[in-house]
């Protein structure tokens, strides 16, 4: 976790691999892997950091899937006033997604505010507040532990939220593909 007076995250996502930066707030850059020379990608997104919901215990419900349970916990925290419903302008940040994990950077100084290794990302969920706000949540925890935290970000669009989720899944696929 990081401490900051006001926290915001930014999201960048792009389907076009030719240009590294796009006005939509999405950036995808090819990187050379220093070990084997293969190409891999790192994605950068401008989003708003909404906040953290700590100490979530997920139940093994038969009637509710894990995504719905996570969204329920986030909405409960917002109703209880523990998590803001909407972030402030100074809560804007950049999220970097790579095979190493998810990194959250300050917009101005590019200082690393959060670092989540890929093996600690238990789940990434896209959800809408019922209106025009599109959010993503990273469920972060350790393997074989039932206690998690949710890091919640507001995206600039539904497409951006989808792109972040797709890129995180693609990084997992690259790792499992590499280990075969």
C-alpha cells in the first residue's frame, strides 16, 4: 500500500501496436527480453485511483461467483464511506502491466506508488457503477491465504477497463506459455 494525501490512478490501453502512445491514455510498448532476446509487451494506462478495500475474506458461496462477491465488498465499502464513490483529479495515476506484475506510478514524478507482482494478482474484475463510471479492481493476496485486498481504479472508458483486464490476462498467458 502507499500513503498519499490524494490517490488517483490512470489507465492506458491500445490495440494499435505501431505507436507507443495514444491520446486515449493508452500505451503499449514492445520490450526486448534480456534473457532470451524475445519480444514482450508492457502496457501503460492512465486511470484514477479510487482506493483500497483491505482484509477481504471471500466465502465459498455456491450461489454467488467470486467476481460478484468482490464487487459487493467494494460497493459495501463505498456505502459505509470507507471508499470514495468517485476520485478527485489529483488521484490520477498510471498503471503499468507487464509479465512482472502491476505497477502504479504517480502522474507527475513517475514515482512508484504500488507494486504488485503478477503472482499476487488473484483476480482482476471490470465493473460499472450502473451509470457511466467504469471501474477495475485488482484482488491482491498470497497463494494459500484467504485474506485479500482490493485495489480499485476508475477507468476513462469501458474500452479502457476491458483492455486493462485483457492485458493482465495476456501476461498470465505469456508466463504459462513460457513455462510449458
